C-alpha cells in the first residue's frame, strides 16, 4: 500500500514539472537557509559547553560604584579573592586564576633564534587550571605540569611553529627575551567555541620571581587577572552571590569604602553565559550577542515558515485541478482516511526531495560563506555532526506534517458527486486564505529588508559621524616591546628618520590609540576642593604633539609646552565630572591621585581642555579622560601618511622604508602595523556580521516568496484565461490587462508592508537604544523595502503578465 502511495506521489510530481520544481526548490532553499542559521545558533550557544564541570564553573567580575554611579566593571579581580572565597564559602571548592601575560592583554613576545614574535593567548595560571577546565592535555601530567616555577604548557599549533616535528617536552621556550620556561605539557588546540584561546600556559607561582617585592599572592587591592571558581554541584548561584556584599565588608575594605560612598561589588556568571551575555571591560575576546542570536533564530523560523506556506498555497491552489482525480478515487471506494494518507505521503516525498536538495545547497555553499561575509556560518563541518542529521530529520518530518496536513485535509474533504458533476467551485475562504499566506510571506520579507537597512544605516552613521578627532590616513606601529634606558634616544632618532620620508607627514607616540580599550585608570581629587568626592577617570599617556597629530580641538587652555612636566589635559566629560563652574575656571587647577591632603601624592596641573572625542566606538558613551604628558609613551607609534589626489604616494615603498628604519633602531622587535581607520571599524564587527547575515537571509526569504508567487500567479492566470479572453473580446486593451494583473501583485505587497511597519519600528527602535550614538529612525527604510519587493516581484512576473496581456482571446474562448 505504501509503495503505491509513493509511486502515485512521484507520478503527480513529474506530471506537473513547473509546479513541482517551484515547490521543491522553494522548500529546499528555505530548508537550506534554516539549517545554516541553525548551524550559526548552535555554534554561538555552544561556547564553553565542552567543559565537563560547566554547570558549576563561574567567572567572578568586579565593579565599583561612587555615589550610585558605576565607575567601572571589569573581569579583572584581585589576586587574593580566589583563595579567600575557597576559605570563606563552603560552596566554593576550587579556583583558578588566569593572569594575562601582559597584565591586561594575553600578548607577549616569544623568542626564536634572534627573532621576536608577538603571540596571543599567553596566561599565567594555577595548577588547578586542569581540574576546573576540560582542556585536553595530550602530553604531560595535568596534576604536576604547572607546579614548578618557570614551567609551561604549550598548544599543539604553537609547538609545531617553534619546534617543528621535535617533541618539545623538556625543551626551553623564551618569553620577553629574559624569561626561560621548561615545557612540561602539550595542550590540544583550544576549540573555536571557547571564550579563552590558549597558546601558552605559564606557572602562576613564577610571578613571585618576575614581580619580586611587588608580588603578593593575597593581594586584595590591585587588579590581577581573570578568576574562575568551581562550586559544589547543585549550588544555587543566586544564594551564593547574596553573600558577596558581606564578604566585601569583612575582607575587601567595604566599611572604609562605604564611608566614602563607594560600593565595591563582585558578580558571578556561569561560564556558558560568558560569550553571549558578558560585555564588560577586559574581556578575553570580543563576545557575541544574545539579542543577535535571538533575532537570527526568529529569522530561521520565518524562512522555513515562508517555504512551507509556499507549499500549502500552491497545493491548495491546485485543489480544483485535482478534484476530478479525487472524485474518481472516492467513487471507486477510496475513503477520506486513505486519501488523507495518500496526500500526506506526497507531502513527505516532496519534502524529502526538498531536504535532499537543501542538503546539497548547504554543502555547496559552505566554501563560499567567508566570501559572502558570513564566516560564522562555517565554524564547523556540520555534515560530520550528529546533531545536524537529527535536525535534518526533525525538519523533514515537521515540514512534511505542517505543509501537508491542510492541503491533504482540503483535498480529502471533496464530495465525489459534486466533483464529477463539475459543480465544485473555488471556495472564497480558500482564496482569502491564500492571499493571507502571500501577505504573510511578504510581511516577513519586508521585516528582514527593513532590519538590514536599519542595521547598515546605523553602522554607516557610526562610521561617518565626526569623532572629535581625525583618524584617517593614520598608519600605526606597535611600539618596541623590548624597552631599556636607551628607548627615548632611539625613539627620537627613529621619529626624525621617519619625518625625512616623503610618504610620512607627522609622527607621535602614546600608550593607547583611538579604538583601543584604555587600560589605565584611577581616582583623582581636586586640591582646591578636598571635601569633594574623588572621581574615577581613565588615563592615556601621550607625547606632547598627540593633540595636534589627532587634530583634537581645544575649548579652553592650551596644549603641553616643552617645559610642562606635571601638566594634564582633560576632556569635557571629565570637567563636568569634577564639577568645575566652567571650562575656563578649570584651567590652572590642580588634581591629585588619591587623598588631596597627602603631600606625597602626585599632583597634576590642568593646562587645557579638549573637546570630547570618541576614544572607542560610538556604541559607548564618552568616558572622563585625562591625558598625561610622557616622553616614554611609545606603546603605539602613529604616523600621518601623505595623501595625494590619487591616494597614497608609493605606499608599499613607504612601508618598506619604515620597516628598514625599524629594524635599524629596534632590531629583533616584531614589526606590527595596521591602518587606524580599519582597526577602529573592527569595533563594529558584531554589527557588520549581523547585517551581512540578515541581508543574506533577507535575500533567501524574498527568493522563496517570489518562487511561490511565480507558481501561484502562473496557476491563477491559467485559471483566469477565460475571464481575460472575455475582457479582451469586450474591448479591454493590453494596458488594462497589465494593470488588472499587476494589482493582484501590488495589493498584497502593500498590505504586507503596512502590517509589518509598526512592528519593525518598535523592534529596531529598541535595538538602537543599545547604542550611545544612534541614527534617527526615519520612513525611508520602510519605503525602500516596499519599492524593493515591488520591483523584484514585478520583474519576476513580468513575462507571465506580458504573455497573458498579449494572448489571443479567440484561443481562450474557442470551445465556449
């Protein structure tokens, strides 16, 4: 019986080739799009899930509030917090610390022969690292690998890079030219879905030798690194977190801080939530966004629903055409149940063919996803994943049931007598339902298009917005990593050599550059108002020509002079924070780090006020900033390149000349450079990826909807052949026929847009509130969506409409 149903389904599929092709292709494209989105969502939500104890591993973060205003919120905590938590909380059974090799970042210099290479993913950590996390150690003993000072565990790829095919166990690797570590283990390369990327782990107790007298394993006053705790299985994290305020009061100086109206807080976050739900300072990497994952999940559902609606629409539209077949089957004894099963079988066959084609599309497009600007869609080879095949099976069964049930119910419900007498007429409710389905498809497509336009409008707005400084044509060198007493002399000679190059206009140095997170901050007080609260400000050490180089605007005072030794510049936000009466009043006033009544504390005199500028992306508010003059500020060396009307003059030659001087003055130091504008725009990487993904799947949704519209319109025009023939016979011209048929296209498109506009306005207005600086909502993305869908729809149906309008009415009425 089942075999007969399948053969019957295949005959019906091959009998109507155009209809079947559109149906299968629409379903296949929809399923392929959904599977790709499922791959993306699966990857984003799988971060850190490979750890065996993931359900009871938490990262501790640290924040501070002053007078109810949050000063900062960071993943860095004090060195002694981990051991103290194990002592004070029975729920906490273990901890491990990850101290970035360069205090804030995990970058460090690794020496090979006489050359230095800057590597990322280098951390000092405790031996408990391997008992808390499930990173696989392929060689070495996890219980002892990091016990001794100057011991190291290296990743497989880094071992290959520095030792080739030799076994690195027992060999030495040198960090920062003067630190030699014995390799005691090899760790498997970190999975892509880990928020911590490990290349080299160094024993934590080595810091006591490196830092000397500054080392305090129980430090509770200075930032140290990332802290992870392991709790007893079943611990309620909310109840544990409620104990933190008292912990601060008892051990972290909370009582003294409270007298100053300062509140210090610790927070714990499950390790599986870090990637999507944590966006605070000093994250190990740029994290994903839960909202984007949620949006893309909805998009995946919508694309599949659009494809299924296509099938239902076309299947029910053909109901009258298949009525005679149904009448004959019922007349010879087929009951309603058997007919229902037959048409459900046809749905399963069609969906099986669509799934097979969709699988082929997913496999075919994988190599090109990076070129399409969607690298996150190809993070894994999904064809080798068990979950993918289970998902494929679920999609096939679900889509077969959802798309087949209604058409099968409608077809099986026809009365044989009415069918065979030719009295079965098109049902008005069915026609309205099909129009409703078309409206739904275009509403979904319009929403995706509007979202794409608004996202790229916001990105364009942030890129084009005036930043309060000039970052164009800036060529940035990472400063010398190896610093000694001759650095100032070498830097000045290097700078003078660069200024002699025809391609270089100006040069300056600083400890941070636009687009980089400021890693230095502290509390400042006004000397003229010692009773006022101290204020938390970020700091950037710069050379005296920094403001001129970046074209900062002075709104009061002046730039540094050659004789200024303790002068500082403030931005407007910092002036407001210190509550000066006005900008001019702030000039000449003195700020002090810490207690203003302590004569030993460093004092700084305000020389000038610069107009607020965006140190970081326009997603963030402008923070209070103090610029300190320092001749040793060479973490970054910035060069202004000479630009002509045709672009940069001999850029390649200029870079070669800069490299030549670099090797001459700073031999052995890695030559790392980038263009500032490109690096600054990297801050919008998450939004760009979201925009690209949405644009790709907007195209998929429109394509699926248009395929359905082509099939439905083709069938509708065929059904209206007699009507069109009568109209032409009564004098209706080609133009009138075109307008009549076009109205059937524009009407659902217009209705769909009017329905979706208020929804999109609400959703994307809410999305834009996540940006400190945002583009104003306007009507043009909505109008553009309407225009785009209309143009695509008319273009796709132009041939059918033209053919129908030019047809000979005699042929349509020949047999009447």
